[in-house]
């Protein structure tokens, strides 16, 4: 075989080897990291989940009677349930003397006491020859009114509602007069003798029986 023939055979063999190498899939050395990438929806931490579902603080949205410091006063109305004794149950208002009048046991002192104290006092009275094992629940269903005076368009007495703020009370009294000081307010608690000056904010609370006074601004 001459030189030209050998050269043709060598070229053909080279081409065949090259084609075979190109047809074999290349093995990728790059690590697939797609499985390691966290999607935004899956990236919430355990701490975030607990925070988003945490129960409200006991002080949030609490009624005045949820606080152990709340004392009943004239005008509060209690719903009393004597279990198994519907004739002894009912709604009772604290009268001007600070008492509630309960069937069978008569007057029970309420003003200045907590709901729990009144409940226990009634149970003690019922045990004295009336009921063997009285079980009683009590709750305030209507709170005593509050009063707003001074530089508002309709000063006077207004019914209390849960979560009441000073701004709500002023709106109920048809707003400020043109002379009103809108930066502070004077508050006298129910049964108190002195009023205190309070900086006015959107969350300044009103308690049952409070007397609010809106002062005049300085010109």
C-alpha cells in the first residue's frame, strides 16, 4: 500500500474516534444545588410561626373586671347565677348605698369589692341555713357611667362601654369647643377626691365612673 493510502486510512480512523467521543454524554461535575435553595414560602423560622400565632397578652382587650384591681361601684350591674337555683339567679345593680339585694339572703355589700369577693360573700351567706353547697358565678354586664365636663359641646353623664378611650368619650360629647386644650385632660377616678393631669393620646383609657374634664387652652 502506498503512502497516500496509509494517510487516508489514518485520517478516516481519526474521524471515527472523534465522532465516537462526541456521541458519548459528558459527565457533569457540577453539583445540582437547586434542592438546597429554599423557597421564600418555606423559609419562615419556627420563632416567626410562634410569634404569629402567639395568644394575646392578658392585658390586651381586657375588660375592667378582668383586672384584680377593679372595684365595683354604684351603678354597676351584676349578673349572678346560682347553679341549680334559677329563682335565686338574676341581674342586680349596685345601689346608692353600695349594696345589691339578692333573694333569700338580702343585701350584700358590693361597692369597693371585687366581683370575686362579692361572689364569695354570697356563697357564705347562702351556706348559713339556705343551701348546702352553693355554687355561684358573677360577672359585670353593665358598668357605671362616666362623666365628661369642661370644653366639650355636650358635657354630662354617658354610659360606659368596654375599651372606651378619652377620644371616644370626647366624640360622644360632640367634640371640643374652640377653647379646648387638646393636648391634655384632667381625670378623677370614681370615688377619688383629686384629679390628675394626663397627656392625651389616641389610646388614653377611660375607666367606669371616671370624671373627665377638658380644660381651656392658653391663647
